[in-house]
C-alpha cells in the first residue's frame, strides 16, 4: 500500500470516528447517576429514544420514553412518556405524558398531560391537562384544564377550566373557574367560588362576594308589610347575577326585632327607564336580643324599578314570604305582625307560615 493511499484511509477513518463522536441521537441509554452511564459526560448533548436513569440522569432529549428513580433532566425537547420518582426538568419543549412524585419543570412550552405530586411549572405556553397536589404555574398562554390542591396560576391568557382553592389568570380568561378564591383580569365565562374578582366580565360570577370593576353596586332602603325598615347592599360582577346583604328592623309585642340576611338577585332591563328585579333572600331574626332560636323569614321578591335618573330608582312589587319560627310569644308562634296567611303548618317544635306581601323603597346605584 502506497503512502498516499494510507494517508487517505487514515483521514477517512478519522472523519468517520469524528462523526460518530458527534452523533446527537441514540436508540437508548442507561445511567446510574450522571455522568456514570452509557453516554458518559456527553449524555447531556445526546437525545435518546429510550432513557433509563437509575438515580438521576442528564440527557439532550427524549423521543419516546424516559424513567428516572429520582429525576430526569433534559437540555432539549421531550416527546412521549416521562416518569420520575421526584422531578422531571426539561429545558426545551415537552409533549406527551409527564409524571413525577414532586414536580415537573419545563422552561419552554408544554402539551399533553402533566401530573406532579406537588407542582407543575411551565415558563412558556401550556396546553392540555395539568394536575398537581399543590400548584400549577404557567408563564404564558394556557389552553386546557388545570387542577390543583392549592393554586392555579396562569400569567397569560387562559382558555379552559381552572379548579383549585385559588385560581388566578392575569390575562383574558375564557372559560370556567371553580375555587374558594377566583381571580381573572378579564373574564368571558363563569366563576363559582366564595370570592370572585374580575376587572371586567362577559358572563357571570356566583359566590359570597363577587366583584368586577364594571359590575353592579347599589344601596336600597325599603319597607315591607312586616318590617319597618330594610337596608340592603347589592353587589355583583354583573347585574344579571348579584349578591344581597341586608339588615332590617321592626317591633313586635313592644320589643325590638332585628334581622340580617343574604340573597341572590338578577336585574332584567325592560326599557331605558324600567327594569325588573327577581330576588331570593333569607333572613334570620332576633327577638328581644335573642338570636339562639330558629326564626327565619325567606322572601321571593318580584320588584319593578322605575329609574328616575341613571343612578336613582323607585322600587316596589309583591313578595312571597315563607316564615319558619321556633319562638313562642304569649302562647303564639312568631315574632312578626303577619298579614293573613295563605298556608300554615305546625311542626313538633316550630310553625310554618306563608303569605303574600310587598316590598317598596328607593334604590341608589353606585
């Protein structure tokens, strides 16, 4: 063999070996704890179709399946199914099913199903389903379903559903939130929770407190057939569904009767100057400062509103009253001067009454 041929073969061999050394994709790898594994220190630059990490592995990416006893870390994209005892860390995009005992962290976008014992954290866009024992946090747009024990946070727009103790969407929320506290910058959909807060809403919120900057706020002073005076504060994210907080006063048998109550209402516009309010309210009453006994007045009001101005309205209409009481005063059940009833019933230790009454007063919209 001539010297020139030997030189050529040597160069070709060096090129082939160099290409193999730079190969970025492998069928599979096994790592005990990085860098102790089949790919050694180069594993962080190599993507694998299948990856098995006894304790903890660092790889360039995964295209089908990865299993880690403690954790999996990939500097590139992950596609397929990834399972770790503690954590999965992906510094690229993640798609498929990702499950860990503690946390799944993705620095780019995610799609598919992510289940974390404590948290799922995505710094970019997320789509699909996220389930975590404590929290799900997404840094940009979210599409899909978020379920967490403590909090769901979408820093960008959200399309889909959030269910947790606290739900927060800092962009546009298009969908449904269910939690003790729900927050959305702009909501198109429905919120159900103890406290609901939005900047603006196209939809409805139902809870003990529902607030929207463009919502419904009003004070109302009224009189009825059994109460001398009622003061109500009405607040809701929209006039179509609002909360009612009310207090009342009257006298019976020369003694004071106080009431406090909660309710829900809807305001239906009929014309520029005319509206109709349908409201259900439950009131607990105290007779002679005694709050210990059941003394509950439930009302269904059908109230017409005539708008004198944009903010001031005269209100009035009929009400259906259902009264249940355990109080006995001078041998008679009840602490109200009731009109003629349309139905009554005596229980073992209480009395039920039903009658038609009225409600009239003035409403001031804030």
